[in-house]
C-alpha cells in the first residue's frame, strides 16, 4: 500500500503539480535542443562543417577580388575629348563709389582655336558685357588675363583672346545641321560659378530650329528671332557660353539660356555651331560682325494706332502688320532705291515681314553684302516694289 504524505489537502495538491512541472520542463528542454539542432542544420547547412564554411568564405573573397567595372561610356569619352577646352570667364568691372575693380559675374567659354601664340575662346556676349577686364580660368585652375576681341548683341556671341602657352586642348567643330531629335548630348560649363567648374550634364536633343523672340533693349518690342537648339541637358546660370557637345566630343552649340518658368522643366537652349562659326570669324577679323546695310530706322506697324495707320501711313484697313520706315539715311542703299519715310514694308523677296524681328532675320541671315533684296511696300495706300542693293555700313 502506497503512502502519501499530506500536510493539508491544498499542500498535497501543490506538491503533485511541482513534481509534474519538473518532468514537463525536462521534456520541453530536451525537445527544444533537438529541434534547435535540426533548424541549424537545415537553415545553415554550411555551419555543420566549419572547415567547409571557411572554404566557402575563401571562394567569396576570390569572387570579390576578380570583379572589376568598366565605367567608360560614350559620355565619359566625349567629356575626356572636350572637357578641358571649356573654361571659366570672370567679368571684372569698376564698382562702388571709389570705382574699385570687382567681380560682377562668371560664365563659361570654349577654346576653339590656337594660332600664332594666341588662343581664341567663344562665349556669350552677355557674359562679357560691360567688363573693364576679363580673367579666364583654364581647366587645370590656371588663371590668365584675357582680351575681348568683340561681341555681337544680335546673336549673343563674343570672342575672347588669351595667350596660348597654358592651353592644351582645343575643341573640334561638329555639324549642327546633321543633328537629330533624340540624339544624346552633354553640356559642359561652370554652373553657379567657378566652384563647380567643368560640370557635365547629360541629355538629348529635344528640338531643332526653335525660334525664340528676343527683346534686346528691353523696350517691350521684339527685336530679333534667335534660332536655337533645344535640349533637356541641365543648363544653369554660369553655364552661359559653355559647350553643347555630341558623343564624338565635337562642339555642336554654345549654351546660351534656359526657359525659367515655374511650370517649365528641362528646356535649355543653345546657339547652333553652324550659326556660330561665321559670327566668330567676323569678330576675329574685324572686331565686329559685318552685315548687309539698308540705312533705315524702322518701327513695327502693329504698335501704331488705327488712327495713324489710316491717316499718317494711309494703309488699307486690312493691313495690320509690317514695318514702317521712320527715317532714311541720306545716300544709303534705301535712299538710292527710292524708299522714303512713312513707307511701310510688308514683304522682302516674297517673304512676309510682319515685324522688326522678321525684317532683321531676313536681312542679316538670308542676305549678304552686295546682294539685292526686293522690297514690297505701301506708300499713300498704294502697293509698290523696289530693289535695294545692300552694302556694308560705313561708320
């Protein structure tokens, strides 16, 4: 007969539970050890043999040692070709009450020629506007004094000359006429100043032969239609005058401006290199651009009130556009062709001339010195035609 010891009924029950708990803990611990070992073997089989895991680590190390990345791309090759030809240009002017010289702005430029100990740099006219002196920062940080050979307000181009002793890289010209929308390009320049010199951004040709209206003297009247290349490569302040480059490292445009509106993103504009070349050749040779000259002062007829259209210029009521001649220079080509003040020009060579920008575009970009231009105009309500033989302006 089994003997049971009870102090009290409650204590007896408590003692029975304690004995059962010890057995439960032992079994739970045993099962946990077995399951834990199984999990280690299944989930981390490599740890079942330390020697094998060491070999695996050695193999991983060997794999890491053998990996190498070739980051050379068409973009990096284009930058290597053209990058050192892009320089910084500092505009120094006399400022303050005591006319002390100080830096008023920085931009970019592109070295395009070395000849007879000189290097020639193309940039934007607004980069060098008003400068009393200029300083060029080369790609290696060398700073040299520069001379402004000339600038052209209509195309926003200028040429700067420096000593070529420290110049190693000259950019090659591409062909902007052969560009295609979607073609990859890079923009190189100095955005936000020389601290970011030689910055490169990548994009594509977004559009060609874009016409941008320009108000040169800020009088609210459009003076010029500039033909530009549109790109989504980032162009920021300081990039002006820098290079737009194709994947061969050739210059295809001079970065000039961007459309800065809150609703607009990624529209940068560059002057096509085929338009740049004749301008800089003239500036090199003459210090200015030689253009055909008519010898007239003009105003847009669209700015004239209806009263003066009818009573001063005697225009038919259906004529709303054209260019009014305000003054004719005595002895000029226009004078010799019989044009007079208050004549209103409406066509040149059969092409409509609605405003002053169209007049200048036709005269400066489609005609040459010595050529004739056929002008259709209104005088006292009657349509007339004359031919003007263009010549160089004599100052």
